[in-house]
C-alpha cells in the first residue's frame, strides 16, 4: 500500500477513535448517567466533538487526498475509500468548529430535556430546545450548501443524493398502496390480541431479549444490552456495539421486537468487515441510514414476525412469559403480533401503518425546517396530521409529538430512512429467498444463519464501498423497486386477513 494511503488511514483512525469516545459519553447519558450530570456531560461532549472535528479537518488530509486522487492504478477498494473520504472531508471542512461544538453541547441538553418532557407530558419544557435544534440545523445546512434548500441538504446527510422531491415521489406511491391495503384489512374482522397486554415483568422480558439476541446470532462478546427511554444502537468500537430496549409491563411484545430491531442494527455493524487495512476508517461505515434500517426492519418484521420464525421459538417463549401466553395457540399469537390497527406509537406500529407514521413525520419536519410550521404549533399540527393520515385521536403530547427522540438529537432528515429501509429490506428478502430455496425451512427449524450469512456476503461486507443504489443493484440484480415491499405486504396480510 502507498505510504500516502497509510498516512491517510492513520489520520482517519485517530478521528474514529475520538468519535467512539463521544459515542460512549452519549450512551452513558442515555443509560446510566444521573440526571444532575447533564450540564457537565454537555460540556464534555462539546469538547470531544470539537476534537473529532479538528482531526477531521486536518489540512494534511486534504493534501493527501489531492495527491492520492491523482494516482494511477488505484484498486477498487482504494477508489472507494478515497470517494468516501473526500465526501466527508469536504463536508467537515465546511462546518465551523464553533457550530460543531455548539451542536454537541445543545444536543446533549436537548436530549435530557426531551426525556423529562416526555416523562411529564410537558411539551413547553422541550419547545425551546427544539427551536435551538432547528436553528442549528439551518446553520449547518447553510454552511454545507448555501445555495440548496436546507431540508434537501439535511436529507442528503442520511441518504446520499436524496431530496425532498425524490422522497415525496416515492412516498406518494407508498402512501397510496398502504392506504389501499389498510382499507382491505379494515373490512375484515380482527382477531383477539388481548393476551399481549397481560402483565409480564421486566425481568422476564429481559430473559426474552437475551434469548432472541442469541437466536439471531448476536455476538455477546462484542456487544451488550441495556435499557433506555428510546431504544437505540451505538458503536463504541469494532468489537463494542451496544443496543438498548425498554420494558413495558402491560405490552411485552414492545421489548421483544425492539430488541430484535436493535439487534438487526448491531448485526450490520458487526458485519462491516472491510479487511484489516481499512478497519476503523470511514470505509467501514454503513452505506447509508436507509440501508442500516433495512437490516433492523428485515430482522424485526420480515423474519421476526414471520410464522416460520415463531414456529421455531414460540415454545421457548411461553414458559418465560409468566403465564401470559398460557392457552394461546401459536397461530393466534402469530396473528396477534401481526394485527393491523392504526395506533399512536410509531415504534409499536404494525408493518402496514408504520410507513404512514414515517410519512407524517417527513411532512412535519419539512414544514419545521422551511419555517412553515412554528415550534409552538407542532402539537396541534401533529394531532391533525395523525388524524388525517391514520384516523387516530392523540390524547396527549407524550404519545404524540414527544414520542420520538430524533428531533431532540437534531436528526432532521433521518425519518425517511425508516420507510426507505423497508423498501430495501423487502427487495433483499426477495433476492435472498430466490437464491436460498430452503431459507424459510431453515428459519422454521430455528436456524437463522443462512439469512445472516447472505446478508454478511451481499450487504454487510460492502460497508460504505458502494452507494446505496449500487449496493441494491449488486445484491439483487435490479434498482430499488418499491413493488417488492407492497407485494410482500399483500401476500402476507391477505393470508392473515383473508382478503
């Protein structure tokens, strides 16, 4: 390997180590830090994020990139690494150091305020922090691309090349199809799922979570599970991937599927193997947030809510459920966890209505960023949108505009990744089944390794070397096609509901 490339990789790894230190501070804040520690933690994060930014904008990186980009006979992996490095370097050098540290400080304070506001159903407590997050995101967008619409700039940070128009076009088709499927389901009688609301202790749910982490192939030597107000996954190093869940005593499926969802994210992180030369560099990052979400949605829904999966695991879970599932047949349980019913909470929504939750948030955050919706008017706008989109009445802000952590983190432009992730997941699943005819039989026998092995080879190991559009084309043989997702939904739910 060229000496200049080795030097660039060394500088990149130094930055990566500091970002992992910041991630550790953030993980601790969300899991174990006492409430009173928030002010100093905000200062700690501001300093560490600023150090990471200084490493990222080192002029030496720019000089090395300029030299290496002119080299001949670069390997495919070298070209991919330079492409990723150039994009990130150009982005980082456009961001003022003061803005980076201020965002880190204010994000820490904002997240802490959100936790308390959600707990106490007090939007007014969070509103000033939300306004700050919007202001800082507008400053960030302006710094990155002053001539572009701010929301387009923010969307591109999560899904390269996406714009509000391109996502709106996809969502228009998706919304039409989801509303059609939802209408067909609403015309059919619902099965009873009251048994899912029987009390199951947090200790029992924790045992279930550990069980499913093992069933999916989560390497417990490289990660751990804790609890948080909002489930998340964070990477603190190549061999230190943390996931969290939450335990709701009167609805235990929430923790089960949250754990499976976050384990899907962790399996992707654990599989981002690009070889020792590029370990710890930007090349070992995810292809995009939508691809990341495709992995969590694949495991949570396509596999985790399937009949073959529960055929293998239901008998193991019944004894853990402290009597809540006594007398409940597998078929009834399967129908219960796949019940389609418009609901208030996105993370607990069924596969059909989930996309409508995301579309609603996409429309609301776009309005916030463009200034068409004032922060103080968000609760009312949220309630109106949920009524129009899903036909539900929002009783309070805790189950309304305060339910998601993302805006408190300043993550505007993130939500579309969830819906796009469903599209990627369904297309990967179609290709996987075609290439592994015995796939569902293996899952029914309790063996998820064929699915994980396919994902490792086709998706995980590519890491950031391919753009999302290139990745889906290489893995499945065709460009992203939303019909795979709606086809999957129609097949599954017509069988469950008989339409």
